[in-house]
């Protein structure tokens, strides 16, 4: 409760940051992922086959350190002062022209996120709708119909939050949050690396009643 007697309930925290040295790391990560895809054409859809964050590769290890630091910062922002431990599971995404990801969330993990390696800047001029958001990611209010009684300038009025990512951006969010990746409308591949933060169980996680 703040000094005006306002209680903010059930917030959904989403962290967005630009990673240092992304300009040096991204070409290396892009080459690595494209090489892996050349050997296994279903790299994006068979995401459990290879845990890319388990690779002993300098660029991958750099990214893993950045993700772990971001998770620590996220937990601190939530006011968690006890120690938590976790494992990272990562997989690569290569979205070519027309590719997208259906509405989904990430069961069996605590946090999820994506690091954007190559986001195309030039898209195809197509007839039809002018409100397309190629390559964007949209997140949806996890509270069903929470916006039904919202009025103008009420922060609850928008049930969708869309981000147009840029190369070098890292996003982190609660795994329960539904999201949708809009189609890539560029002839250049959209390359990203997604991950789950899976907690190692501890009795410390149990809330005190």
C-alpha cells in the first residue's frame, strides 16, 4: 500500500533490456545457429533435441551469463531475498518468410524469455491490411476478460502488449504468460534464441502461511 492507500495487486512483470557487446556476439551466434539449422532442418520446431545454452561456445556462454544476471535482477525486483537456483533450457528459432509462432505459453518452467539475434529491418510490400506487425511479439493479459469494464485511460483497457524487438534485445517474462510471434514478412531470416528458467526445487519456495 502506498501513501495514498493504493494497493497494486497481481502485477505481471516483463523485463526488457539491451545486452552489452551484442554487436560483436550476434554475428557469431547467427552463424552458429544457421550452421546447426543446415544440419537439422527442423531446428526450430524440434526445440527439445538440442539445448543450445548447454554448448561450450564463447558466444553462447556470454549469452548464458547475461540471461542468468537478468534472472537475478528479476528476482530481486520481486523482493525475493532468499537464494534460488535454476537450470536454463534454450533453443534457436529461425523464422523465414511467413513463419510465425502460435499463441502459447511455456509449461513446467518459472520464467521464459527470448534473445533477439537478427531482426530484419526491411519487409515485403504486400497488399491488404496496413496494421500488420511483422516480426513483433504480443503478450496477453493473463486475467480473462479483465478489460471488459475498463474505460478510457484506464491501464486495464488494453489486453494486448506488443513489442517490436531489435537485435540485441533480451526479454524475460513469467512462463504462464501467453504470447504470439507475428509472421516474418522479410526475405531475411528472423533469428532468436528462446529459453526457459526451470527452478531446482527447494522447500524455501513454499510461501509462509
